């Protein structure tokens, strides 16, 4: 807050002269929170710390891990945030970030990078409820998957498999599937998938056949394409289609 201090020189009880001078009351420096919360193994990462930081004060960042590191903090656009550059860590661990001179600290986690290896099924139709992503280092809670800008929570089954439901509203096309952390979008991976138009059955001929089987049916419709082996299901009985 800016105040104006009035300095007055008096001769007895009569003011001889006076002047106003600005005086800033600076809020006590404090840490509110930091982003991102995760750092990938092997990567030096900018961490933005939000709080009360007057631009006239020089701050330093201390990363307390297995190997402590002290770096100068860079003031952001306003007095509410600082940028600290983390060192690159060689293995997963928990570290604390401290602004030297302040009491508060921020807990950060160093994790292995996320990797996408494949999607199941390999052939994906638009309007599918979900697809399974196979990869590495999936962590439950706080992971996101995105297809054509549609973001949904990535449902992690275990460290190597997760379910993405972002394809339900996607249009047929070749698109990028991204997965990342909500609290650390820089830790991410992407794979390209092709969404095919959903097959649509219009007519089946004939509409009846003999009880002992052997009747050839002709199925007409749209979006039939050779994507591998196709099958027709008659209740619980499945036969290959040509």
C-alpha cells in the first residue's frame, strides 16, 4: 500500500515548510503455492511460485533434495510470482523448494517420464466409449487425456494401462492423443491414432433362413472397410464374414 508521509518543519508552533514523500508498506513475503508440482527425471524445469514478492527485493530459490541446489529467482510480470529453475535429477524422489528467508516450503515430486506405447484396440471407431492406453509410469489421480481438444480424466488401471474416454465425441480423422498431468502439463506424451467412421448396417438379405444353418446373408450399409478380419454374430454364435 502506498502512503504519503508529510515532513513539516516548524518554528515554534508555526509551520515554516512541509513536503510529501511516498512510503510503501510492503506485505510480508509469503508462498501460497507452486506450479508445476511434478518434475520429470532428467529435465530442468521452470517452477512458478505464487505469493507475496515485492519486485524491489532479491530472492533466491533452494531446492532441497539429495543434492541441494541454490539458484536466483526471477520476478514475473507482477509481485505475485517468482520463477525458479530446478536442477535436473537423475532418479525419482521428493524434494522441497524453499525461498531463502521465508518459512514456507513447497513439496515437489520428481517422477519418471510418461510414455505411450500402444492403444487397444488398434482400430478405433468414432463414438467409441473409450480406448485403453498401454505405456509406462502412469500415476493414479490427476492425469488427463486429450483428443481433438476434448479433455477427460485418464482412468489409470495400473502403472502400464489406463483408460481414455476423450474419443467419445471425436470426429473421424487422424488425430493426436495426448496424456499429461493436470499439475504438470510439461510431463506428457503423445501418439497419433486414426478414428474411422462407425460402420452402419442398412439392410440384411434374406431375412430368414433354415434352422440347420448354411444360409448366406448379404449385409449392406456404410463405412465398411477392410481393417482386418470381420465377423457376424448370431446370438452367442460368431462366424467370419467376407
